C-alpha cells in the first residue's frame, strides 16, 4: 500500500498554556492525571474487533528529587506507611532456597554530625509515596475494568504469553509497576511477575540512549540556551524568582533552579500533591511561598513544556524524533507484529503465544516526547500518571486495521493533517508516519543522532 504522509511540523493550537501573558498572569489535575476508566470510556462500534493495546504512562506521585529540595527544609517528610523492597531471589525453578522480603528503612545516626540536604524524615528523594502507590493500584484496576471487565480483551489471570510489563532503570517505575500489576491481576499480588527492562545505556523507554544531534538541537533552543524564545519567560519571571530565592535560600546563581522552572515546580507541586504546606524560610517562618507564587510557577512550567516540545517549531519534532525514535519504532513494530499474528492465525484457533497487551511505566520526558512526535494540538507538562493508549482494531467487514489513540482517556488530536483526530485512523498511516520519521526498526536513528 502506497501511503503519502506529512512529516513536517505543524503548530499547536493557541491556548492559555502556550501564551506567555497567560502563564505570567493567568483545572489541571497534575497530582493524578485522567486515564482510561470504565465510567468515561467510549466503546468503538461493534463492527470492529480489538486486536492489540499498548499503554505508556508516567509514574505516579512521588517525593521530589533531592536536587529539587531546598538547602534547609522547615519540616520533615516521613514515609513510614510503606516499604521499598530491595532484594534478590533465586527463581523457584533453579533453587529451593528462599529469600527474606527485605526493605530499606531510612535512619540517621547520632554519631554522624552531617545533616542531609533538604528534608529530614524517613523518605527517599525520590520515591513513590503511599498515595502514589495507591494511585498506581487504582490505575491498574481501572485499566482491567475496561480491557477485561468491559471488553473481555485481557485474560482473567496474568498470562505472560499475552501480557507484558516494562519499566525503566529508574526504580520508581518498578515501584509503580508492582502496584499496577496487582491492581490488574489481584491473584498475582504474591507471585513472581517479570518487568522487562532494557540495558541502562540504550534504554528506549526513558530514554537514555545517546543522540548527540538531538541534544545539540535541544541545547540551541531549550533549557540553558540563549535563544530569546526560551529566555523571554525567564526574564518575565525575574520578580517571582527573586521572591522564591529569598524564601528558599537557593542562590540566584544556582543553574539548576534558574535555567528553567523545573526544580521549583517539582519542589512545590510534590508538597501540594501530598497535602503539605507550602514552604517558609527556615530562619524567618513568616516569609512563605504563597499559593499565588506556586500557581505562577505551575503556569510557567506548563508554558515551558509546550515551548520545548511543540511551540519552538520544527526543531521540537527533530529533537523528539531523534531522542525518542527507538521507542516509537518499537511501537510501530508491535503494531505490525499484532496484525501479522492475527492474519496468520488458523481460523477457529485462539492465539496463545502473541503479546496482545503491553504496559510501559515511564517518565514525563518519555510521554512529552511521544506527544511531541504525535504533534498533539495542546501540549502540557504530563502530570503524575499521564497516559497514552494505542488501540489496534480490525474491521469485521473490510478486514482492515485501524488505530485509536487515547490521551488521558480521550481521543488524541494532532495538529498534523495526516494524523488529525486519531480515532479509527488506518493504522498504515500512523505506521508510515513513524517510519518516515525514524525508519523501520529505527534504522534512521544512527544517522539522525550523529553529528
């Protein structure tokens, strides 16, 4: 089938998110983003059969990264209502020896005169919090409620021949996956269940593979660049920065906090997601971050992500295709494999050895670059649990394949006219678009990433 696709960049629609005046002066459920749920799920016409599903979502809510905390925090943060298990165990097929279920218990020694940066307490920074674990479990339960209970697509019990789960090398994604899988397949909660992970140096899901050309492209227009399109909002936020620096004790010369709003955004949003007070100055408790300040940080953070992944122009598509093209190529191959498996199946025989559901637990950078490649109409900073779902259908009458893409449980709309509203689009069009950008099996990535 000869298909012509538009591989050029198309601008997102103007909204309050990508308007600098709105970002400075201007309901987004950052703490637990919408996802596929039975209550809102729109079923496809019964003349189509669901053949394959691939889910990718950001991890759920967590403590902030240590680098994003303030030098001295006025209150502690405790995580005594959960445990992070770290241990190795021989598989039962290879040894009769059992391991203990050991977990880390954070403490400080009275003989250690040094204070940790940021929060005292019993948490790792980062770690998925108890609330994030519960959100993860519910996310899995909701997906099972649609793809098993409503559609009868998922098996009742976990079957590694039909279902797979994948994580990144960052342990917080495994913390989420352990709860998601339990929410989906409750009977497997006390059983061994593999989580696929790629080598850290070439992981396509996070992604961590080296793409020098994409990095050079990003550094020319994005975080840390002198491009006026990037620096204009930082200059506009100078008064906000001055107030935050005074309260937090962060030096105005600290590059991590001042090349973008990322660090302040993470530090403040993590507190509010866990019903903690906005911070005050450690030496002057009357000097505090106000809700108005926090809201301005959040609006500017949304503005930044829209600019970095969509509004800066064609360079955003080039950056995302280079730095996330391998995962997209893997997705395209999964779609091809699913179509081939269906077409080659013996009539009347149930497929038993072909994965029909893949679940990826990833990060905001993962989801952002995927949305950038899809050229979403309205780009946002993907909040906790942000989800993209690819559903592959086969027409019962015409025997053709169609794709539906859901973002936050609703059909995704692309600015690219070839993709448009991604609701029962001929799958060959989406696959051809991916192939055009990154090549089959990512064959274009080595040249796209070389300088």
